[in-house]
C-alpha cells in the first residue's frame, strides 16, 4: 500500500514546497525543521494503522479508558540525510528504540554506482514493527540494502517506509525487493529520474542541504 500525500491539499504541501524551494534551502535550520515536520505528520498518519489496547488511566477525577500503543515500533534511518526525519518520528514515537545505518553511493562512472552499507547500530527487531525513514527514494537501492542489513537483528512483524520524496521507479523496484505487505508513506512522488539517479524536480542532496556539503 502506498500513501501519496501530494494528492491531498493541506498545510503539509507547504512543508514539501519549502524543502524544494532553492531560496528557502539556503536556511539549513529551516530545511531540517521541514524534514522534521513532514515526518511528524506522517508519524501521526501511520500511527492509525498500528495496534492498540485499552488501558485505564487514573485522572484527578476518575478513570479514563484510553487506547494506547500495544507495542512501540523500532525506528530506523539512513545516515546522514535521514536524521531530520528520524527526529520527527521520534518526537511522536518517543518511547521507541532506534536503529542507524550508514549507506552511501560509490560511483564507478558518472552514471554507474554501487551502494555500500558500512555501519549498523540496531536493537533486536524480531516481531516488532519496523519503520525506516529516508528523505529521498531515488532508485530504491539504498532502502533495499538497508532493510536486508537490519534483518541481521531479526525479522520484523511489519515494515513501514517513510520518505519525503520518492520516484515511481524506486517504488516499483522496492515492491519487488521488500516484503509485499510493506506500507509506504510518501510526501510526494516524482516521475523523472536522471541518468545519474537524481530525482526531478526533487530537491537536490538532502544530506548536504541539512548538514553541509561533503568534501
């Protein structure tokens, strides 16, 4: 199931627009905050599909029978670009454990590259809901490799992918690489992917815009 939030007009579209806007991108703090706000909205939306149980909460005047999360998800993200979105998810799932994975492209030519995963810090995830965030899904290769790396820590009961911008190509690719039951919460879906695997119109390099240009 793919939830494409660009199909609904809301204040959410302002956050996406500001991520894309070259004049606003000059403010790295605002760029990071918009990534955070986007993932907060998506966290709220995806929370509707998780499992809950009713718990009696003592108030000063009585008992409130309230549905609370049955179990906390594990929040995973891809360093370094995913940190802003991870923080937004963690603001809402504030009792969740976190996993961090380092993945990067190594180009052999201008157009050809391989994905390398070099670092993984993760709790056990057997039978937990796993939420992986990454601002950009260009080809889907990084997401696929990161998921397979995390499987060393166990098999999740469910996988949810959260992204600000994805391409149709990436989503098609991931539909073959990730479990069929995977749910995708996407801020916007762009149709064009360049020969160098950059999203158009996209927004540029999310990691550089959030944390500075790599040397």
